[in-house]
């Protein structure tokens, strides 16, 4: 296993300025996964850290945004249906 240091996009809020800080995290991953990560990053023209950061962002943003989008769609359709039935 090899340790990789990656900057994460997990913000802590500065109360005075309202800006986000970046924190560092160290993870251990098998060599073959690190090689695949580097290959994918190279193919995309970004760093391995950026690929990891994007994955973390997607993990936290995905399901909640999907739910909100679906809920908004259903509420809009119900509103249209109720309007037609009135």
C-alpha cells in the first residue's frame, strides 16, 4: 500500500471573511488503484488529487440534489394536475 496526500474540498467556514479553508487528508490505497487513478487523471488532463476531490464533491452533492430535483418535478406536476381538476 502507498500513502497518498490529497487536498480535500471539505470546507470549514472562516467566520470573519466567509471563505472556505482547505484541509489535507492522507489515505492508503493499493498500488494498482493508484496507478489507475493516475492513468484516469492523466487522460482527463488533471491531477490525481483533482480526481479524488471531484469524487468527494459528487459523493456529497449527488443524492440530495437528485432528491430535490425529483421532488420539485413531482410538486410541479401535481400543481398542474390540481389546477386542471379545479
